[in-house]
């Protein structure tokens, strides 16, 4: 009979691998995370400047 602990850890590794793959897929489909609803003015302007730099 096989060791149930090693069996469990193998399943766990598979699960973690699947989770990582799903995360990667989500990041590919939605590369930019949603901005937080409450941004300070300084953060907002800094973000705009960075976005413009990337657009140039």
C-alpha cells in the first residue's frame, strides 16, 4: 500500500501547479489590474504621467 502522505503531497503539488497556471492565464487576459477606487491626487497624476511615458 502506498503512503497516503506522499499521495496527498503529490495531489497538493498538482493543485498548486494548476492554481499557478490559472493565475498566469488570468494575468495574460487581464494584464492591467483594476486601479483602487480611492487614489490620492498625487498617485493619480503619477499614474497618468507613467501611462503617458509608456504611450510615447
